[in-house]
């Protein structure tokens, strides 16, 4: 998997602990090596993690090596971004997007809104 700097990789094995049990809201990128738009998101996620690390945890999950989580959340397209808060998915976005748009879409989550 193409890993973004400063962005943790989660797996089926640790998803519950790292994402569902997190204190902060968590942005999960469901990604794959064979997905060019996913690769484009690497620098965006790196910047987001650096900029919003105190308010938002950013992680990646490789759909090819973690089928249980991918199926559980019915992820069909890559990249799919899901925001989890308090163990529940509160927002879902499909497709690559520029950093400014992603940040705008996350603003309600970052400001404590429902999502």
C-alpha cells in the first residue's frame, strides 16, 4: 500500500481498537495499491494529519488485505473516506478530492458537529 506520511495503517485486526475506540473522530481512507486516485490522496492526507492532528485522527485501510472491514462498511469504490466518531460512521465520501474540499467537507466533524 502507498502509505501517506504521518498516517497510520489500520487492519481488520486492530480496526476496533484504533478507529472505533478512538477518543478523537477518525478519518479512514479505504485505499488500494492499484487505485491511482488513492495515490493522489497521499499528500492530501499527510497535510491533513499534520494540520488537524489534535482534532482528527487520520488512518488508511488497504481494502485488498482487510476484506472484513471493507465488507462490513460496504465499501465498493476507492478511495472511500469514512469519518467515525464514538465507534459509529458519521460521514462517508467517495472519490479523490483536493485538500481544500476535503477540509471543507470535514469542517462539521472538526467543529464538533454531527457529521
